[in-house]
């Protein structure tokens, strides 16, 4: 499974201290791709890049992101950074500061894999996020009534907090219909 291999590679990069360099390389490649799409098509949808907890918490991370964007003349609104809930739970105050810095520059931040670990509802309220991504493990049992109720509760809360919601791992028409009925209209 390519996703499992990617997770193993990222874990190894974090253990060896190479995650900072790898993260900057991935950011540079994402900005280059955005630039190429804009040149070829005249526009580009926002591109999401996963960010390691160690990357996010590094003191100069927001500056690194802005420099990567500036090198390719990419508008900040075309980059979305996705963080895991582990960093938000373990380092709430630091994460809040880093996310606020990024948002001040016009870069959106999404909470990835919501519902898989120690997510707290207070975390959604406290962090200056733009998007919450519902993990595929909560999507898979749809359209079961209990699963739909959980997703609807997340969507209702997100709407109140003015957060966008993305459902991950949608594979069937029944799942997509249940999601639309629950108030989620963006799916992967």
C-alpha cells in the first residue's frame, strides 16, 4: 500500500531529523507544480500539502513557507497545509501560534484525519483552522444510521464554527448521498 509506505518514510525522516529538509523539498515541488498549472491553464485550484508536527513547530516554518511561495510567485491562497491532530493535541499553544502566523499570511490550514485519535471539540474551537477533514474510518460505515449521526454532528459543529468540512475516503454513491444529507458537500 503506497499510503503505508509514505507514512513509514515520513516516520523515518522524523526519526533521523531529515523531515525539515524533506518538508521544504515537498513545499518547493508543490509551489513549482502550482506555478506550472497556472502557466498552462491560467488558473489553479488550491493544493494541499501534509505538514509534519516537527515542521509545523519549527520556529521559522511560516517564513519558510512564504519563501517557497515567493520563489515561484504563488499566491498564498493557492496553498493549503494539512496538520494531524496529534500536533494539535500535544502542542496546542505552539500549534495555535504557528497556525495563526500562517493564516495571517493568507495560507489556510486544515486538520487532517479528524476523529481517529484524541481530537477534542475544544480543539476545533481553539485553533484558527479553516477546514476539518473527517477520517475515512468514520465515512466507511455510511449510510448506517449511527455513522450518519456522527458525521452530521461534526458537520453541524463545523458550520457553527465556520469551518469547511471534507470527507475522506468516499467510495460509494450511498456514502456520498449520506454525506450530502448530513451537510458535507466536499468529498475525496
